[in-house]
């Protein structure tokens, strides 16, 4: 990515993992800066991915892994019959709504990770053909998995955004900084 994650406080592994996850979330959020709802639904490549669909997917994945860590069912059950729906905004879903939902999930992920007695704490994997039978993973694995999943899709989002209007990640970082500076200026 084109942003820098500062060094963690000595011994703050949780903070480092959460900072790298937030950096990757930022890549996806920036890819959505200034796009219309129509552009967010546009699929400019053969893959069928859209910016809005990627946003929905990463939020849904983060929620599902939080639920698994708490040993609860995910909010939305996905299998082969409906998997593709997690990559598509429905008519009543908006980018703003999905961003707000994802922000809530990010806060929940941070609370989950920071409040756990240890990152070595484990939880069982669900029964699925792609998971080992009776498998379990740690909260550390969960953080690393979310970083990997989000980073993968942040790269997809970069390509989709550049395909839509030519804006690159560097330009979007600058745009985000401009918007933040404008929002901090007092009104005249």
C-alpha cells in the first residue's frame, strides 16, 4: 500500500496487527472516495467484481470471523448456492451504509482482540470441506487472516478504481488527505 503503518509500542502485538488491518481497510475505503453508487456497482473487468461488492464482501467476512471466534453463527449463512451474493450490493444497500456497518465491525474486531486474555486463545473452525476436521485457529491467526483477506481485496479495489476513472492509490491517498484537511477547517 501507499501508506505507512507506524511501529507498534514495544510488546504491543495486538496493536500492530490491528494497525496493519486498518491500513488495508483504508485502501478499500479510499478506492470508494468520490465514486457514485452506479460506479460502485460497475464491473469493469471479466471478474465480475465491483467496488461496492468488495466492500460488502470484506465486511461480511469480518463479521463472520468475529462470530466464529465467539462461537456464534455468522449473521449471513453463505454456501455454494448464495456465495456470489456477498459480492453484490442489493438495491437497498448503499456504499455509505456498508461503510458505516464496516466501521462498526472494525470497532468490534478491535474490542474482541484487545479484550481477549491471549492471542493464543483458540476457537473451532466450522465444519466445511475446506477446513480440516476438528480444526481450530487462534485469535492471532484470525487477525492475520483478516489482514490477508482485506489486503487481497484492497488490491482488487485499486485495479477496479483505476479502471473506472484512472485514479491510482497515490492520488486517492492525496484526495483523502485533502478531504480530511477541509473537514478540519473552521467554517467562516
